[in-house]
């Protein structure tokens, strides 16, 4: 099992939570971005810098992630691709992407994007806060525990 992070827009605090979980559970983490990232000295953390361009990092993650992997992303189209592969996704606010909700989330995203482009809705998501951080940490812990049990069964 590998943890992938769509690192371009992922809050630093979320990365730090994932890094601590990685060390505790001995799980590799791969950060994917289209710009160089700060060097990490932990043995389980690596970075991949992809070409600049829309969705290049998403395409890389979608191609490389396997069914037993976990992907941290706020990008709903990427989450839909990951779920279709059988992998698990969590957004930085702790929302779990699964077969039941990813289609609805994708439709809502498209609707909001359309309303914004027509000027009918302004703004984006609320500012990232402590509640989001705690929700993410809790979701990450639950997902990793569940995935570890599934791996042991196999």
C-alpha cells in the first residue's frame, strides 16, 4: 500500500499528518506536483515532479496508483478516476471518496463551476481550519486501519 498526495494544492498541515502516519505504519508516501517541492528527509517519503500543465499530476497519479493505494486529493475528477480503479481517496477536509458519493460530488462540482462561470455564484470553499484538520486526521486513521485489516486478510 502506498499513499499518494496530489501535492500542488494540498495544505502543508495535511502533508505533515500523512508523514506522521507513514512513519508510524511504515507506509511509503509519494508526493506528485508540477513544481519542485521541499526536500523530505524521511526514508519513506519521495516526490515526483511532472511536466507543467493542467491535470498532468492527476494523470500521473491515476496511472500509477493501484487498487490497494490511498490518494489524498481535493480534485474530484481525479478522485473519480481513483475510485473507479478500486483505490481509496480522501480530500484534505476529511471527506472519503467512494463509489456511492463520487459521482454526486463530480456532478455538484460541474454545476458549481458552471454557475461561477456565469457569474451566478461567487467564491469557493470556506477557508481551511482546525475542524478540517481534525476531520482529516480522523478519516485518515479510520481508512488506514481498515485498509491494513484488508491487507492482512489477503
